[in-house]
C-alpha cells in the first residue's frame, strides 16, 4: 500500500482523520502535496458505478496543493486534462523528494487547477449542469 511505503520518509506526512473541516482545510493550506487516490481504488466494493472523484481532490485544489495519486477517468473528462501527478507506486519516496526539489515547475499546474475549480466546479455549476440534463 502506498501509505505504508511513505511512512518512513524524511518529510512531514500527515495521515489522519481530521476532527473538523477547519482542521482539514488548515492542514491542506499548509501542505505542498496532497495525496489522493480515487474511491474505486481505496473502496472498490462501495464505488463501482459512481464517480470516482472524492471531495479531497477539490479541497486540495482550492487549497493550492499539488495533487499526487491518480486521476479518475471522469475527472480527466470534467477537467479536459489530467490535474493529478500520477503516483509512482514502486518508488513513492523518490518521486515525492523529486517533486519537492523541483516544486516550482508545478506552480502552473497548481494555479490551473485552482482556477479551474473556482471557475467551473462549484456546487452552483454542478446544479446548473444537472438541471440542463433534465
């Protein structure tokens, strides 16, 4: 499992359940990288036929975190690009160290993701799309 592979790293890794939404947002706002895997990988029995995007992806983008993990196909479709750095499952610590050493090269992706969420992926935007379908 990815989580177990990175526990013994030299960087600060926060992996816990947050007591409040404010705790989550504060932690994400201070983080450079947010690790997100789609729900079909983390809970395959529960999410076979629905969107694989979790709220954590959107929360991470709005907090300007670089997302490392995997991008569900429906997310790539909604965004019309891949907003996630695909995780190296074999050498995760090396990948994270490389990202942190070259973090500036990801600023454009971080800003693009942030602007994409602000401009197109708020609840209001979703409701408009749903109403258009019906």
